[in-house]
């Protein structure tokens, strides 16, 4: 049997102080792990979270919504850009040999 | 080399102070990101995928050892110990913290450096022939004119908000090593039959999503008119350039839409009105003042021995011979040589250097090359004035630092943009592809046999990696959420790099996955080796003789038309 | 809406923050296209109104000002320039830099001596550039950020730099020609 894949949303931004990729968690905190960020499938909730994110001008820059497909097994299909963002700066440096 | 006067010094100090104030206003919450963004961009400060990036201007690529040591210090103190030289002859820091950037600018100001106009829709850092002043094929040293234009363009109040960014490149040599055909303005300084200096003037070249070669709009702009003519071009562009669509806003689109004759007519009409303005007429005294800054250093007179590279090229020391053949170029002064440092090795991404390497190169520049060095638009460094006598010692020192790979001008001397490892705009990674290509072509005998070949990689359509003018160009794209790479062939930035006249590369066929692309590149190279006429027919010559078909067949089989249809 | 102007007492050649002030009030009344023009008043009208009612405006108004959009060039006002006391050049977005060239040409080529005002998306960090191409009045709109709310603070932007390299409306000679005579 096949369940219909759902479109889900996570709010992301870059930290003002150093540009680190961050995600909005369910306590309205900005965290570095995508896995710790809850995703919502409700457009209204997405809009509420984005509005909140935009009010965090002093902490983060350029908040936006990542939308992805939530597969039936719970994994997320992300663009290559978002996969690399989610791996973080440390991983980027390791990949580059630094 | 130009030395700052009190005015230049004050300007860069005040610029650092202005940014410090702007950063403080942003951190205090008085400026929103939307308001702050254009301000930081005018200081070359970008927000990239994982971090801020600061682009530091290196006017026409010329550096002193003192400046390079400062860059090493800044890289170590405020970043993570390495930095990246770009195709605009600039240096980029990859991981600075926002609050440190004003301090970085203060440090740079102390050695006559800055990040002014390294971003934004203004006249960007001016680039030039990296061999300016030492090349044998040079008629006129372009650097005094670069400096005159740098000062004219610095905070030019009328042209700080152009429709789009604006890039100038200058050469004064027969062979174009500055890629003047793919700049918004490309200028070749030359002498007419009467011996007077003037400028062959090209406008409207560029890469990006609409690649175009520049049109020659004047065969000879008089020296006195350099500023007035350039001001006329910029005024026509500022008033008439498109502002309704950012992708059609570059001057190349204006030149294309109007046609070169009409564009030229508008420039000439404007120029006629301003050419005698006292504020714009360049006079001989100012040219002489600027030229004095770029006088050749006090060369030693080498009377016997050590005046030819041939001995070293044919010598028994094979690594030295190969290095002198590949990376060292004949100099205008007897007994001297131009030494190119390859920033393309197995150890670091193309164009990257560590702080320790910068210090070491600064030391070499002091010992062997009058304390000067140059950044090339192919992301290498040059020691411009090395005595031939010292080449073995310099070679040994460069080997120790990882700069002696004898691959300059070959398939592994790649241009590569930072790509999706760093860049917010990229669609695909460039650096891992460059790394794989370096490893695939690690047989120097084969690389030497293949000969002159430019391979340029961009991680997106913006073409920072100059894929349109690579003999082989690779363009990263995002195809259904995965990284894919298109192969383009037949590009050339000009006679100095890649051979012949400038030309734009054409897409060969469907794109390749990250796993396939290096095999595809190797097939292209091996096909060239198979079909070239003689061992000395270069890749671009072969491509121009035969066209894309042998390469298409090698990559896509016998039915190139079918693969063309599915090309992205 | 805040207005920064050159101090009436400041000579044209004076630069820096001390030459400017936050205007206590705007001498020109902005008149909408469908509003009657108050007799004898100094008025600022749109270019459309100006083109439509040129003759009657001259008869009723006091001093006359026109708002010039950034995308029409100078042709619509050149013939009537002598009758204009104010040209307000519009900056629909701060990135739209056509107004800088228009101002430079009005001052240099057409010898316009009246008030030249920058209006629209005018920001503190552009004031220095604008002053250099010939603007002597700057309207700061609070909707475009903090400068319009605190125009007095924005005045300090005129002091950010005290070196100018190239000739412009404020300075007939480039630095290298000026430095020579010192």
C-alpha cells in the first residue's frame, strides 16, 4: 500500500554573528541541527513560524521556508543545496581538506 | 608600484570607520538586514551558504610582500588560516565573523588595502595583464592607466548605483592575458604610427547567463580622452541600461539591443560634449607621475651566462627542466624570468593558499623578486622579476611550499569557482570535480603531451569560473535535486590563455552526473590526442579545425543529434 | 517626511555636515494632480500635471517645482527649465541610479541653479554621492528606514569622507589636478 507523500516545511536562516546555518525549533530557538527542527505540514503554521522568524532580525538573517517531501518512511527529500547546508560548516571544511 | 598618498590613506581609513558604524547599527538592531545588506555588499561582505565572505580588492592584481604578509596575518587572526584567490585577481576570506570585519578593514588600511567596490552595482576592482611591465610582447604598460582609472572610479558619485556590476580589464600587450573580450569594458593600450599612446576600446563583453564577446567601439581613444571616453560610456549605460530585469541589466545587453553602431553613436555624442572638460582631460604630467610609480626595478646587468632559459629547460635535472618549461616565461630584461606559482595542486582547492604559504611566498618575493608579486585571473601567483641565476633555488623553495607543480596552462591548471561548498548562488559543487580531475590527470608526461589547454569550472550559470571561455568548460547544474555537469567546448579567453582569438564555448550535449563527469573530461582529452594533426596542434586549434563532432561521438555515441535533443 | 537642505547661509562650495540642516518646514506645497493650485503658493507638482497645465500653473502659482521620474530623461523639462525653482528627482528604489546622472547634467550641462531635491528611496549612505552630483535637498521617507525617523543623525553621513577623487558637480577638478597646485 502506498501512502501519499506530504509536503512539509522547516524554517531556516543564517546566524547574524557568523552566518552559521540555523533552524527554528519548537521552542522558538535557533538551533544548528536540521534533525532537531520540527517540520510542519500546515500552511498556516508555516506562515506563523516565518512571521516569528522575521521578527528575529537581531539574531538571524534572511529567514526562509524549506519545503520538502516527507516520505512515508519519515525521511525528507531535500535539494542538494539544503543537504549541504544541513551538513554544516564543519563538514564543509572537512570535505575541502581543512 | 603605486604608493598611497595622504588622501588615499584617509579614504580607506574613513571607509573602515564607516563600516564599523554600520555594523554596530546592525548589531544594535537599528538597521534591518534589508537595510544593512547593500551597505555590507559595498564593502565586499557577502553572506554565503555557511558563513560571511569578505572580498578584498587587489587592484590590477599587484601585491607587495608587505601586503601579502598582512593578508597572511588577517587570514590567521580573523579566519581559519587559508584564503582564496579569485578570477578577478582578488582575495576572499571564507569564514570571517561579522563583528571582526571592521577590524580586518583597519588592518588592511594599514597596508594600503581595502574592500571598496568589490561588490555591488558599481565599477569593480580593475584587472590587468598579470605580466604587465615585464612581458616581452607589451607595447604599453597598462598599470599607470589602471591606477588612474582606479582613482577615477573610487566612489565615483554618479556611477555608484549602475544597473548592474561593471568590470574593466586592461592590457598593453599583443597577446591578451587579461580576457578583455569578456569584460564590460576591455582596453588595450597601444601606440599609433606617430608613437602616441591610445586605447583600443571594447565594450559589452561578459559571461553569465548571456555570454557575449565585447564589440570594439573605438580603434584608438587618445590618452588625453581616457577618462572622458570612459565617463561617456558609463553615463550612457547609467541612463539607458535596462533596470527592469536584473538578468538583462549588464551593458552587454544594452550593446546587443541597440547594436554596436547605435551604442557607439550615443557614446560619441556624449563624449563630444565632455571631452574638453578640465575635470576629465588627462594630461601628460599626470601620466608621467603615475608612470614613475611603475618604473622597472633596478635590474642587475647579467653579461654572461644565466641569460637564457634554454639551458635549464634542456638540463639534466628533470623536475627543474619541466618546471622551467611549464611555469617559467621569458622576461623582457636580460637575465630575468617570470615565474608562475601554480595554485593547482592535489593538496588544496584551486586558488586556495594557507597563511603559512602566503608568508613563505612573501619571503621569496623579498629575496628573489624585488618584493612584488601578482595574482592572475587564472588564480595563480606570479613572481615577476626573478634572476635566471636563482631559478634552481626558487624552484626548490616553491617545491617545499607546494607551488611547483609544472602544470601552468595545462588541463590541471583549472579555474574553479568556490561552488556549492561555499557559495549561496551555486547549483553544484566545483571543488570536488576539480579535485577529481587533478587526480585523474596525475601523469605529468601525459599532461605535457596534451599541452596547452584551459579547463574552467563554474558551479552555476553566473560563470564566476569562466566556463564560457574554457577550451573545456564545465557548468554545474541542479537536475531533480542532484548535481549534474554540462560539458562545453571551444571557448578561449584570448591569445594569451587558451590560444587564438577569444571565443565562447558551446554545449556539447546532455549533462553528466558527478560520477560521470571526470570520465567525460578524460574522453574529450583523449579524443583530442587521437585526432590532432601534429603533436603541436593545440586543443583549441584541433577543435576549431574539426568542430564538435568527434567529441560528441566520443561522449554520446554515433548519434549526436539524439543526445542534443535531451540536453538541458 | 523629513527634509534635509543646504543651510541658506552655507556657500555652495561648502561641504560636510555643517553645510546642511534638517529643514524646519518645506517651502513647497505638494499638490496632487486633481487638486487646485493655491494661488501664489510655491508648489511641487507631478510631471504629468506640469505637462498638462504648464500655462495655467505659470499664471497662478508662486515658485514652481516639478517631480521628475527617473526614467524619462531631462527632455520633458528642459524647455521650461528657466521657470522652475525646484526639480525633485525621484529615486523609486535606492538602486535606481539614473537620478545621479540626471542631476549632474542639470547642474553641469544645463546650468540649473534652483533647488535640486532627491525624493523617494533616499538613504543616509547615499547622501554624500547625491550631494556630489548636485543635489542640495534630500527628502527622507520614514517608510524606507531609520533615516527618515532620525534625520538629524543622518546628517553625519556628509562627514563620512573628506576626500573626493574625481570631478563632479561640487568640484570642477580631479584630486590630482587640485593636489598639484597645493
